[in-house]
């Protein structure tokens, strides 16, 4: 088994190579505007540090979000291209699940990442391996109104906790996604015969870029 894991659903461009037992090499670069520029060179460096060739990869693991439209697509398209060229499965995992797994928490908690527009992508967990709710996108204030003191008493993993400390006072690491954790979670699920998501984007809302209303067609008839 040799897993290549990538995730670009958050500001972190992250890559890892995992042999089913441990990570051989990993890299994470935090830059919300350069996913397309940074991902492939990061893959090259990770393979070089591990002393492996791309054609040795048996499975490609990719974070499917939720995340902003453009950044999320970079990782998914890259993973799908690798899978097609190598003839290996491309297996999707929820990005929030990777953050939850990396936390190592054994108590109930929340994962919250930055969704921009003063919102967070979030989900609730029983522990680092067990998600209780489907991923959602909401304003932090709306979550506070809905869950009240119940939410205030829970640890919160991810950048969302740091952005909105008035709603999420108990912030926990990690702040950013780790492909190393995503790969380790994938290795566990493969060993247990667990299910994966299709490598399709989990957007939860429309992209920021929209065709203007009353758009005037200027092409000749």
C-alpha cells in the first residue's frame, strides 16, 4: 500500500505519502490564493523525500471539502488526474474528518473551518473518528443562538475557532488541515473495509463568482 493524499479545501495546500503504517513524507503550505501554483511542486518534493516514484502509488486520497470553490477544485482535479494516469482508485474523505482525526480528541467536539463571508464550515463529533452531523455552513452567531451553552462548552478544532473566539472560546489544535492525518485515517478505513466518498466537491453553497444579472450577449448571430 502506498497512499498519496492531497487536500486543498482550506488555505493549507497539503500533501502526504503513507505506506499504510506511517507517513513517509508530508508537506503543508498555508496560502489561500496559490493552491494551483503550490500543489504539484509539493507532490514532487514529498515523493523525492520519501524516495518513491509516482507510479508506485496504489491509492490517491483527496479531501472533498467542504471548502471554497476554486481552491477545492485544484486538489480534486489533480487527484482525479493522478488516478486516471496511474489507473488507481481515487478515494474521497471529508476535509473536516481529517481535522477531527488529527485532533486526537476522545470527547465530543466541533470542527469549524473558515468559509469566508463571515461563516464557518462545521460538523459535530463524538470523538476524533466519529462524526455525528453532516457538514454544514452557518454564521457563528447563528450556531450560538441555536445551541447556546451546549456549544460554548465544547472544544472547537480548526481555524474557525480562532476567527470567532467569542463563539468558540475553547479552541484546539490543529488550525489547518494535514494530509498526513487524512492519509492515516484513510489507511485505517482501508484496513477495516470502510467506505469512502466519491472524489466530488462538497461545496454546500454557490461559488463566489456569478454571471451578472441581465447579462448582454455580444456574440454575433
